[in-house]
């Protein structure tokens, strides 16, 4: 049975999500459409649960049409009963109990939506989430033809970017969906030697370890507490035999010259970790050391919010920028840089 869905993705990474969607079996390829920044619609004929395996998206929603002139009409007996049945069908697919829900819509704090929330809370015996989303999350959108409304129901109890292996979640830790995108931009192959400097809680290499190739991966960080947190996540990810952690300084690594084909770095933004003053000398030093340990034509994929500083640092390094893309990440707008060794 063909059903319509919407994928919510990080703005700036839509093309990577489209590529992953196209790789799925039972995907109606012509139906894939980026309807606006951060949102992709498509028709899928397979099991909805298969969509929860996607790694490039924040969340997947099923789309349900209601022939109503305004949201208030959802409270009519027939429409409300239909909505409750749709929600209950979704709740039955989850293994864990659901206690909270939320609604996203233009005017979600209006008296109409407050009444809808109240009626849903009473009928479903769920609490309205303090964060506005909760485990069950619904979105109300006016149909694009301006006739009727659509209710979108999130297929998962939490965003797909919240990976099950993320046991240790330290402030400033990299979003797993972004980490997956970085591994795709690196375009690795089975022969690559890979290192992640400034590896933090291990997010990038955990995502890399779930790729098609079983690489030997090395994570380097100068904070032993960060490495301990990464160890917990790596073990939960199930591929701890592929990832070796090293305590060391990214400015003076213990690695041989010309050792790596691919280098990753989640550089300190100067927000939760580090400062701008520190980054002014740290970024050039890291670029210099990474060039030393890189093979000719190696790829360096880094993410930072200090865009101008990193850009300027690259110009005096042995690296060349081949691609950049700015993303919208929880109010921050960091940029992913893809560099090639000169």
C-alpha cells in the first residue's frame, strides 16, 4: 500500500537525505520532492518501520488528509474519532509506554489548538509535553491547495537523530545526523585509513563504523573524560572492535607522516567547548598537523561555527577547500568544510 510521508532534515543536508531515500527499496523515486528547506515529501510502499532506519533525517511523519475548512473542525465527532484511531495505530507500534504529546502548528498556542490539546490529552490519557513536543508529536499543516488540512504524525517516540547508542550526551556533542552526513561527504572506500581528531564522544566514527566498509578507525582526543564517554557510546554502538581510542593532542599527534586517507574533526566552536581566542592559534596548528599525517590527496572533513577563522586558516595551510555547506543546527549555523591535501 502506498502512503505519503514527510522527512524532516537538517537545513543544508537535504541532498544527502534524498540520496539515502533513493537507496531504499519500495521507494517511489519520482515522488521524492524537497517541498521547502528542511522538509522532503515522498511516497513509500514498504513498511513504515523501515523508514526508522534512515540516518540522514531528524524525523519521519505519516501524512493524513482531513477535508476540513479550519483546525477547529477536527473536534467534530467523525474527524476526531478518525484522528484518535490514527494515533492509536501509531502508539501500538512502539514498545515503550507513551506519557506525553505535543502539537506543532502555526498558531499552536491559540485557543483552538489549546482545546485540541485538551481533548487529545483527555481521550488518550497523555500529558501535554512541557517542551511542546513530547513522545507523540503531531503537526497540523494547511493543505497546499488551501482546501483542507493535513495532520502529520511522527513515526518515532523521539527524533531519529537521537541514536540508541548515545548513552553519554555531553553538551556540545555533535548531532549524529550531521556526523552521518560528514561520512558521506568524505566518500570513503574500503582501502581508506581513517582518523578522527578532536573526536569527542565518538559520534563521527560510530556513524562511520556503520557504513558498508569495516575500516580500522582511530579516535584522538586530549580529554580522558571525553574518551571515557566515547567508550560508553562506542560499546553501545556495537562496533567497538573497529574503533581504537588514543589520548593525545591534535596539534602534535602520535601518528606517522602521510598515514591517513580521511581525517575528520569536530572542532571546538568556542561555545560549549573552547574560546575564540584559543581557536585563533588552535585552528592553524590543527590544519598544519593534519596535513603532516595526511597522504597526498587525502580528504579532511571538519565542522565549525568559526567559519571566517577556519576559512582564513585554510588559506595559509597545505589544504584546499573543495566543498562547503552551512547548516542550521538548533539555532547555530556551523559550516562543514571538505578539504583536499595539496
